[in-house]
């Protein structure tokens, strides 16, 4: 199809669903459409300013960047116009017809049909250009990319149903002009007073003039006449450049929504100016909700980078480590070169210094937030698993990150237990931090591995997130106390074990030597050895991993990635006091072998493992049940 023709295209399926949802779910907060469209216009001007550093001709002899609004209350129309970077035909189809963002599918799967819940989901996803359809029956976009000929302009038109049309136009000025034909019940948004209030509420911080036409009286020679002039509504100075004492909390919150394209207030923020060897200002925010693409590797992340107030990069990921990718905000440097590129950012030692300082600042923000248990619980629910990536990635701050982690335990099922809480509750004589990893809280809470700890009143951390085994492989100690996985190797409770208990175990091992050998022979290669357990008080048997073996979680992750996990054989530990073990000891050879295998299978199930041959287990269990019922 030639460039000269008008073309009608269909929206991407996800866009149709999002449009329908936004029009209905955000009905009570319709005014945010103006915030989003002004925010997009501001971004377009920022991008032009950056591109023009290398190509000044893109300014087309008009370097004063601004956003203008034309209001027609009688016709029920509003126009938002910017003289920013603009778009060509390909940009228009890509940006206005599809949602090119990973996590879209997750977003749509989470929709419930409940308008109140779904409106908060939109907040996690971002609202953007499509918010125009909350108030408009029809949206027209006229745009031309900076640097291209006047006849390369594009008009995009849609009623927000299922289609949009694209056609070429001639547009003398670069930039984008969006015309909204307002719905009958939304015509208030073409009123001057209403629009001024919305701009002052949501967009006051934007560092470009946002202008509205105003009529002024002028003196003529014979009689009074009127003329129009442009009035700037916002303060038009970058928020982060102002003194903290001058900025209200509401202004910070609205600036966050502009930067993050979020729908909700941030949980916490930090505004800081660094002077001396390096000079830069940072304004960092901790969001209240995680975006859907938090765990998508290709998702955009990072801070907005400015150099001497000139926009450089939208997602400068070099200033914070990956585990803090949820942080939003702005960094404005006085020292970096204006033509900074991604390559310079990756190689510049100044960036490493700033990254180290900003990482420490974020950790301080989180420590401050952690003083409010309710607020921190919101943060932990949304971003806890990302923070758990920290000890592996950031060795220098490992202890501080560990202090910010929260766990479930045998004393508290919610993930609210800090390591400091755990240490404060340790009984006299305990020298280590004990933990148990499993697939679910219900599984680990009833694990046989906990029996001796319950008996002695020792708290154990219960770890059930997929990332936990990997986390603990990089977290060796906290506050001088080492971590011990109670499902691995020999269990040495040190001073918590009495001399009598140690002697009793040695005696039982000697007395049950024949039984241990018989069980080992019955199980063959399935286990590495059979021992008398120090862990058990109520259960007959338990499987124990070797100190260097991969746990169940890591095996499942490797298998899901199509990789073979290295072979390992667990150890079977038995409780000689249990009636089943006493029955096993007195059984004939054939029954003995069946019972020994059943015990091993049960221990595997209790550990969260899947059986190699479930049908064989069921058959043996059925035989045993039939024998008992005779």
C-alpha cells in the first residue's frame, strides 16, 4: 500500500481489552487523561532536546519547547499540542495501535471484572495515551517527526472501538497535536477553570511551559478591543531542582506519577543533592505496587537521566543494581558529558561511584520504611522476591540487604520475621540461625525435620519462595551467626544438646547396627547411608540431603529450564523409638523390604519430592493395607 493512501487497521487484541476496561473501570477518576497526555507531550519535548544535541537542525529554528492546550467548550473539544520529537507513520502504528510492553498478557489474565480491583491493576500497568478514550468519543492525532519534510505528516483517527485509520497529511510544524471530541458527559473538561485546576494538581512540576490561550483587553485608538495571548499555567521548573523545604508532599506524589506513569502514590521517596567531588541531584521513589513486567528480563527499567537538566535517557539502568530495578525516579548530573551514550555510561568510573552511592541511599530508604511495619509489609509483598536477589548480586551490601529480608518461621507464619527479630528471640546457648526450605508453608510446617526444634523450643525460619535456596547459597551469615539448613548433613545443635542426649544417640546407633544394615540392603542404591536420627521425636524416618547437594527447589528450577540436575543420594535417618521402626525390625525378610521402601517413599513425600514410581508405591501400600485388614 502506498504512503499516499488512507489505511484502516485493527487494534491489537490487548489494546481493545484495555480500552474497554479503562473506559469503564476508571470512570470515577477521568481527569487523569489530561495528566497522561501532558506527560507524553513533555516526554516528546525532552527527547527532541536530547536528539538536538547532536543534530541542532531538528529544532527547525524553533528551540522554545512547550505544550499548548486549545479549549472549545461550546463544541466540547480539547486539543493538546506539543512541538517535540513527533512521529512518522511507522511510529504512529507501533505506538498507537499496539501495547509493545512485556507483561501485557499477565496484566490481562489478572483482570477480574470487578471495576474497583481492575482500576488498581491499570495503575500497575500504566495508563498512557489510551486514557484519552475515557472522556472522548473520537481521538484525532496529527503529527510530524522533527527533521522530516512537511508533507510527511500523519493523521491517526479512532473512536476507540476496534479500528483506527492512518493517512498522510501536510503539517508545517513538527510535533504532535491531539484533538479529543469529548463525550456529552465529559464536556466539562473543555472548560478553562477545570483544565487549569487539573494542570496545577497533576502537572505543575513539569519543566516545560504548559500554556492555555487567554483573552486580554487591549487599548485601541478609538475603542477597547480584545486579543489572545498564551498564559503559562504550571511553575515550569524541574521539581528536583527546587529546595526540599519548598516542595509539598502532594507535589512529590504527582511528580512520581508523571515519572512512573503510575496510578497510585509512592510508598516512600528521597530527594538528595550531592556536592563536592561529584555533583548530582537524585529524586528516588519506592512504588506501592509492582509492575507486571518486574520479572521479565527484557522489560525497561532504570532512572530518568538528565545532564544539567537536559533529558538524556528514559531508562538508565546503570545507576542501580538489578535487584533494585523497581525504584523509579530522576538523576540529574552536572559532571557527565551532554552527549553521553550507553557505552560511556557502561565504562565511566564516575557512574560506578554514583551507582554505589545511590544503592546505599535506596537501602537507607528501605531501612527507614522498615520502621513502619504496615508500610514495609506492603513493600515486601510486592518487591520482596526482587530484594532476595540482592545478596548474590551485591556482595558489598550483603549484610544490609539481609537485615531488610523478611521470613516466615515456626513462631510467625506471615513473612514478617526479620533476622534481627530472630536473633533477639534465640535461647541461651544457640549459636546458629536455623532454616528449612520447601515448596509451601503447609508442607514445611509439618516437616519431620522440625520435630527436635519444637521439642527444644528453637525457632526455625521457613523459606518457601522459589528464589530462597539460591538466596541462601549466597547468604552465609548475619551478625556473626552462620546459617544452617536443617534438612542437610549432620545436625549439630552444639550447647543445645545435652551430654545425655549425645550418649543416648551413640548407644542407639550401636544397638541398632544390624537394623541399619538391613534397611541399607533393602534400599540399595536409593540412599547413601542409613543412620539413627537426632532430628526425630514423632516421625519414623526422614530423608537428609548431603551438605553440598542441590535441594528440591533448585532441582525443579533446573528441570523447568530443560537442564539435568546432578545426581545425588539422600541419607535415610530412622527413629528407633517409633512403633513402625520396631515393627519393621521384627518383620520377616519379604515384609521387611516392602516396609523399608514404604518408609523411604513416605520420607521423600514429606520432603516435598516426587516419587520415581508412584504406582509401585501405591501397590505396596495396598498390599500392606490388605494384610492388616485380614
